[in-house]
C-alpha cells in the first residue's frame, strides 16, 4: 500500500510573500509569523498554519533563491 506522508499544501504565493515580509522586515519569529497568517483554501481554510509549516515554506523559498543564484553565476 502506498501512503501519502504529510498534508495538502496550505501555502500560496500571497502567504509566502507575507511570511517573507514578516520575517525580513518586521523580524518576527516563526510562531508570531504563523499566528498572523491565515490559510485561504482547503479543509483548513480560516486557520493559522503551524510554525513548522511556515519554517518549511520559508526554507523551501530560500533554497530555491540560492539555487537560482548559483545557476546565474
């Protein structure tokens, strides 16, 4: 049997942009960022993402930016 690990993605582009702003401009911690974000679609609509979800979302973004910078050299 195949099992899916993890839930459906809750982050969208608007949520990522807000999380980046809260981290980089307002210098908030992950818990505070998560408490200010709201999931806009799916079964968890209206809820806040967890701090680990925010951490993964920001880490994935940072890895993509770093990979793009390496490619452009």
